C-alpha cells in the first residue's frame, strides 16, 4: 500500500498541544517528505526553551506516523527558530514608487513572464513544472507568483511558511525543489481575499521584484494572473522583461483570449518567446487511446501564424494534477510528463533564453 502526504498529515493532525490544536494547526511541521514507505519531517518549535519541552510530542508524532499502514520507517527531527526576525514590510495597499525606467533585480540574468488570456488553462501548473525542469537542467531558477488574486504556487510547490526579513525591508525568498520562490500567498492569511485596486497591485509586484533578495539567477519566471490587466502592464513597462510565454488550451474560446494576450504583448513591445498548448489531448490510462477533449492543434496553428515557436504540447494528466495538489511538481520525477517539461526547458536553454 502506497503512503501519501495526506495520510501522514491526517495522522499528525491527531497530535495535539495542550490548547487542543494539532501540531499542523500550529504550523510546526516542516520539510515533510514521503519516499515509498520512508517518512521524514521536522518539528520546528518557536524557540529553544519550548523545543526542550517538546520531546514527548516528537515521540508521539513519530509513533503516530509509524502506525500509518505502509510506513516502513519514520525520522522526526526537533528544532527551533533562531531569534525572531522582523516581518517583511509588504504593506497592503502600498502604492508603487516612481522609477526612471525598466529595472531588473540585481543578479538576475533574464525575466520570463508566463501568461494566459484566460484562467483555467493550467498556466500556474506549467510555471511551477517549467521552473523545476529548468532547475533540474542545471539552471539557477526563481519563480515569482504574481497571480495576486489567486496565488497557487505555495500549494503547488509545497511551502506554507512566511519568508524572513533581517531588517524589515529586505525579504528572503523561500526554496523548494531547487527553485527560489516568492508569492503574495506567503504574506496573506490563507483563505483571505485580496481586495485591492490597481495601484496596490502594482506596488505589491514592484516590492516582490525589488525587495526580495533573489540572489544570482539565470532566469526568473513570473507566473502572471490571467488576462490583460494592471499586473501585466506593470511587469512589461517597469521591469527589464526578456519576453513572455503564452499558455492556452486548443479550445477556440481559450484561443480567443490567448490572442488578446498576444496582442497586449505586441502593443507593449514585449517579445513572445513561444506558445505552449496545454490539455492538448487525453490518453486513456486503460486502453491507451487518445481523446482530443478540447480540440487539438489550435495553438500550433496560432504559433505558425505568428512565426513564434510552439514550445510544447502537454496532455491532460491526472498525475500532474495530483502532484501539484500535494506540493511536489510532476517535473521532479522521471515519467513522461517530467520528460515533456524537460524538453521544453531544453528548448529554452538551447535558444539562449534561460
């Protein structure tokens, strides 16, 4: 019987602190990894004094995990935060600061926007998996989740902690699967809606580009919100953008909106580096037959019409969805979908874009 992260989290949710809330509810579990029947994770106490009193809790958590069917070994480390850091100063409702012209974070060689004309075409899934594929190909990769109204990268990349800040201004990004990551989702309470006007969105994007210590990166991927709004306009005009990749399904309705995104980039004089056709087909896992649920080839035809590369055709895949929901992108593995993303990454690298 295979063990999943959900199985382990269900077991840990039954380990309670004196106030009755579980160690998961207190956000004490870090770096949970499930490999076959082997499970390992860290319990991170708020300080060293509390950690010294949590030995029995660590033992109870290890015992609960070992009792999960299919678990062959469990390794639980107990650690503690260092001195409390000042929270990042990402003020909600902050307005953008004036700039002389387009800028690029220091140390970042190229910035590539991942865009779509409409929501629901798998843009964020493509962004996370492409970031991982580029990292596995040896590139230093950053991923900025600029989908401010619906940030999904914290879930897809398996991180739920808040970034640190040594001085209250500079933000230290998080790391996952070899990718440097920043998302507005790390700064907001889960489940809270972002109700911001345009200037607030522009200010937040500017801060995530300028205040985050991205370090030395070969490429920074920016997961844009769907559509042609303020965030896209700000990124194209206020940052030194290498270009954009547009994701669409082959469905006519998606292509109508994808063309609007392409027209926006043309208007803003942002190069389109290529198109990706997502949900290109469905391969039946039982009989192996192909079903073109949303049509097929529409994005390829559009790419040919525009004279830009078709970077890849990605099928509908259940494992890709499950992997994203569990915080481990499918590109971390070695199956057909991981190879498909590796092929797209290779094309970008060979084209000198990443």
